[in-house]
């Protein structure tokens, strides 16, 4: 039986952003749903732009998110394998050297576009004779290499999100796979790794659809040249891209990463809950349990329309996640002295855990006592006198005051809340008052009664 194996393949040329966090998550969910493996593949063939610090930040971000790879691979350590497959493809006539400069290629494209033709590479290098090639090399021009597409048959695959996809290879340029300095472009090493690591499913953004078309031919060619027929081409699925809430591809999203979410007090579970379901027909809910996200992950629920990323959704989910966090999980992040009862009283008022400290000050003080009208001051002095410390002091106080003063509703509750907490709104007073405690509560009521 084949084990579902997926991979997340970032290039370490920057930190993860929300778009590739989403790709990582979906690949992880897909693997876990089928009891399979999820690999982290660092695509670091571009030595100039790749940085070790980004490799580390990618690992750290995945750890923070709880997306743990079952293995890690680095393309820079696999160059010998790429070389071997490249030689086999060369022997099979599927790669060829090209000598055009970037300027020459650019000019060709401009001429084609000027004539109303698609800017497809004209395969001029394929027509060079051995002598012409030798002459170029004698001039010190090192070739770059293209993969030769087979024009005989249409390229076709069943895409997990987009359904049947068809491309005419004659309408595609033979892709450059290797630069003149010998370094690799992403296309061929990715195919070789997917084959070599037994990747069963490639799930990525729809910006890769035309890459998939040419890569499918590379898979077939690499299997024929180097691997046994037991190796198969993975399943492909391309999801619609993530756009900003205004509906456009946004620069902000392209750099919005875990650091920014952490600073904003976003819990990783909230981000996962949002990204797991965004762009699907399933409801976006504050699901904290990873097992639930895994079980309900379903490629067929993904739509073709761009998925809109909205910060307001993220805040809503964060609040939902925070409201359900239990004390044990969160205690180390709470202000000193805040116990379980404190957490449970304050939790419903939070969008972010960090706000707990502000609310906790209402309990520990000092609070700012607002100014009251004369009649409220009289009422609050009365309250200080009548307050008895029973099991449920808040309801006891409210009932007594109702009877004694005839006040009810807002006239009864608001001055009490203001005097006891310095605020017009906040956590349920029935939970808060026992935390404030008798002594502090009485002092606050008395001070409010005197103020003005
Ligand atoms: N390194 C490639 C990228 O980040 C990987 C694409 C893929 O998933 O195949 O675009």
C-alpha cells in the first residue's frame, strides 16, 4: 500500500507568509488525514539568495504553528542525484544546451509579441550543429539547458481542485532547467525529489498550474530515463490564491508572517482554523482541535474563486479559541496571581490572551474611580454599608439594594460596576466581585461615595 506523502517546499529566501503557511497546513492536513507523511523540503538550490537564517525561521514558524514535519530534506545536499538524472535525460535527448543571452531572448519575445504571436521559445538552439555548439563554447559561452517538451500528445491531468486540466505542449516554451553556471532552476530538482521521496500528492497554489504541465513531462521522462516504472507521477491539486479582504492579491499578505501574528496576539490555533477552511465550502469556525481539522479536510470542498483573507475573521476566531482555553494550558502566560477563577471570569472578555493583564488590574487595582452624581454617591455609601460577604456576594448585594433603595436595572448596576471596577463594562460582576474580595470592594464603594 502506498503511504500518502506530501511535502512543503519553501525556498529559504524569506520568511514564511500567510500564503505559504496555508500551503504547508494543507499539505500537512492531507497527509495526516490519510495517516501519511508530511515532509519539509528546503528548496535551496539558489545559493545566492538562500539564507540559513530563513531555514531556521521556517522551522521555528512551523513549530509554533504545530505543523511538525515527519522529515526534512535539503536540495543543496542532493545535487549529485540531480546531476545523475540530468545525464540520463541528456542521453535520452530530453535536455539540450542553449547559448542565447537574456537580451537575445528578450528581443525574440518582443518580435513575436509584435507579430501577435505567443512568446514561445523557438528552439533555435536545438537546430545548432555540433560544430556551431563547439564554436560557441570556444568563444567561452557556457550553455544553459532546456528540457525538450514532447509535442506529440496533449498534457492532461485530473486536478484535485480544478478538475481536468489540458495543455498543448506546443504552446509552451521548453523550460530552462539549469543556468550557465551549472546551478538549478526549481523545476527539475523538484520533480526528481518528488519521485525519489515517493511524494504521492503535490498540493500548491494555482500559480504553479503551467509548471505542472511541463513537470508532468519531466516526471515521465525521468521515470523512463532513471527510475523504474514502479514510480508514479503524483496527484496534483492547485488551490486558488489568497487575496486580501478587498479581493486583490495584496503586497501586505505577501509579507504577513508568524512574527506579525504573534505580535498581534493571534493564537496559532486561530490561524490554522482560518487557513484550513478559507476558500472552501466548509464553515470557518474556531476549531482548536487539530484532529477535527484533519478529519474534515477535504479537497473537494475547495472552490475555484480566490480565498479572501480578512483580519476581522482572524480576530473573531482568536476570540473563540481564547474563550475555550483552559487554565492549565494558559497559566504561564497570565499575570502574576491570576488563578483559575480569575481566568474563567475574565476569559469571555478577551480577544487576545495579552489583554488578561488589563482586566486583571480591575481585580488587583488600583482602579480609577469615576465621578458620581450626588444621589449615586449616597447610593454607593449605602451599598458599602449593606454589603454582606456571602457565598454569592454580588447577587446578595444587588437584591438587598433593590429592596432598600428601589433602584433596578441600569440605575442599580451601573454605578456599582463603575465604583467597583472603574469601568462601564467588563466581566460578569458575579464572578469578579469574589475575586476583588470584601475588603477591597468595600473600600472602593466608600471611596466612590466620597468622591466628587
Ligand atoms: N520552491 C518552490 C516554491 O516555493 C516549490 C513549489 C512546489 O511546491 O513545487 O515555489
